[in-house]
C-alpha cells in the first residue's frame, strides 16, 4: 500500500514494491478475507435499472462459491491439476456475483481468466474465443444464444456453463456449483504465472490478447490507491458503470477493491442515465467511483446536476483528458476533485493525480504513480527528452503492472518496446509532454496527431476547449485531409439540451477555440452528430469519426 507523505515527492520516495515469489489473485482478493472477516460484505448487487432488489454477498459466500467452481474446473482437467496450467476460462457476463465467482475460481484453479463484453457481436466473440483457445465459457442465457451461432467453429471449447437455470446444450452453472465441494486448495501460482488475458484493439488488424501475470493486481494497487486519495478508508464503498470485462472495471475497481476488503456495488445500466447514476450513488451510499469521461460529461449536462450534492470521498477518471470545466463541476456536484489517471491494457494505472496531495493542474493528467517510471522519450532512439519536449509516453521495463506479452504474438510484443541508454521502455503509442514537477500532459495517440500547415496539433486540448462552451456536451477532434494545409482540424460535437445546429453556432465555436488556443488550432470544419462513438471506458473512437468525414475529403 501507498504510505501518504506530505506531498507527492515524499510519497514517491517512501514507496517500495513488495512482490512475493508466489501470489494468487484469487487468494489475495477472497480467501484472506474469508478467513479474517468472513461476514464482511464483498458485493452489493442491484438490477440493471439500478433500482431492483439488492443481493449481498459476503466474503465467506464468495469463498465457498469460488471454491466450488474451482473444483468443477479441476474435475474437467483444467488448471494446476490438469495438463495445462494456462487453460483459458472465458467469462461472458455483466456486473454480477457470478462474474466475480468465475474469475476468482479460475485464478485459484491455476487457469487464465478471459473477460468478454456482453455487447460483443458473434464475430468479436469468435475471434477472441478462437484465438485464445478457451476451453470453458461461463455466460448467461441471453449471451448463450450468440454462442450457439459460433460454437461449431470453436473446437477447443469443451464446456459452456450457463447461469440462471442453464440452457439446452449447456451445463447449468448453479447446479454444477451445488454438486461440488466448497473446499479447495488453491494452486500455488508464482507472481509471474499467467492469470488474465484481456483483448485490446489497435489501429490495425484484429484485437490482440494482452497476457498478464498474477502480479498485475499488485502492480495496479498504487495507482488505484492514489487515484482514490489513499483507498481504503473507513466506510469506503466503490462502483463503476464500466463493465468488468474491461481492464478499467476488472483491475481498476473490482479486484483491487476486493483485495482491500472494500464492498463493490455491482450495477451496469442497460443504458447509462445521469440521474439514475446519481440516485444509485445516493441510495447505496457509494463513496468512491471510477466514472469514465463520457459518464462525467453526461452527468454534467444534466441541468440539475449541481443540486445533487452527492458528497463522495473520491472519484477517479481515465481514458480521455479532463479539463478545468469538468473539474470545477465535479467539486460542485460530487463534492470532490476528480482525480485523472492514465494507462492502457498492456500497462495500466501508471500515471495519476491525487487531490489529497496537491491540486490538479488542468490539462495535466498527473504524476508517474510511485513504483512506476514513466517518461517522455524519443521512440526511435529510446532516449529521454527534456522537459517541455513532445515525445512518446513510455514506461520503463520491467514493471509489476506490465503485461507478459501479446498472446502467441512475439513479434507484436517486441515491437512494443525500444531500448535506450537507460534500459528498455514500453511504448504506449501515445504522445505527451513532461512539465512542472514531473507532471505529464497527454497530447494524443501517435495516429491522432494532426499535422496542419506545418503545425502538430493534439486533439485533447481542442476537445477540452470545445466542451467548455455551454452548447457542447461532447467533442471529438480529428484531422481532415486538405490540399492546402495537409490536414485541417475537424470537430465532431454533440449538443447540450436546448441548443440546435446553426451556422452562427459553428462560427461561435470556432471563435471560442481561436480566442483561447492558438489560431492554427481552431476547427475549420464542425460536424454536429447525435451520438459520440466511444469505448466502454469513455475513450473517443477517432477512427469512427474519421469514417464519418465527407468522402471527397478523404480520397
């Protein structure tokens, strides 16, 4: 755990990693609490509308259920008691108790858990299940209908378990647990043993599986603790609308909270609603939350949001840079200064702000989290760049939170690294600048940087400027091909209630940016859209925006 110092520098100086030779995520998140405080609440589950009946699960119940499913897996020859200690167990479920049970059981059995998103279509599921060679899948009746369509193309998939009474052609998850023993001796995995496989999409090709060792949870802890102003504290209770199928839900919220014995509220809305989220936070006394930027912007757009007076203890956000407008709103509506953090599936939670240490600097995403060395380097030479110079955001290897590699893709793994005089660095693929006191500023993805009239422009600053305008709810900025300038800045925006598209509004928005940023940064093309394409963790999908550009500009 982080030990809070008088400031960031003291906190960083006092931190030391303690990664044991042997470590198992299932034991660290469940069994230790089941032994020390069995009645402690681990999960508080509500229906997808946020208002349904509550179902609480204690650590003792989580322990027994996960042991039962670990025995089911072992009986099928998976995990540490079988022929392959890296057997993949796919979990295609929303935020619910069975999701946590399946992950923890896989860890304890010595398998590799494979989280899958319930909104994936059949092609996305087919690629991940086939590429991973998953032998077991746990899902619900609704998602099993998709699996039926593709199961014949998955020869490695030996068993499918379905919750809520099962389904024809699958095994009943609950019945399997009822027939298994609640006693199980967890496999003694090493900290370096593979434990989690999460697929991440790049700019080209099929999604790649980022394979993580059990130590990945320990590597996450300093960033989680810092972004939540030194979690855990008495009375903490955490929730996120981000699905547990993504690293932001699984390893930024569910597993670190369970590691610390902090109750986790399980609720992922069918359709996110700002007021329903506020009601959930208030009714269930949620004190801590990871709220992606998209959720924050939707909440900010509610005309009554400042009157919510939620008085939370900590709110963390990551995925897109936060600006002064969102930070100011958060203090009024949520009662906290939102802490921004940064990372990616391959190497997560490596940069964070912490309002309890120092006020955030608008535009800066924070400091390198204690224990992680993050720098701005030249991606070709691997050498560190001076303060104020734009370059590649990189993380020094080795690092406890860093992935083992892309699953079965050694060439792609090697391409992720560069070696310089200070050692080996993982390239995030993002651009940034190191500023005052080591704080880092995000400029954009390598492929998101806009080259216009000889200037290099990052989209984040322009997007932040645009959402400061009262008419703009969300903004996404990309480069639009232009015969004169090479590219021009093109902005896609969604409007706040009460505003309509007009030429005068577009002119006002262009002037709004021109007056606040450099003259070459203002958007020369503005497109009003109904829905902003974003990932589940709130990142704008700029490739989708580029696809919406007028075709005559991209030929």
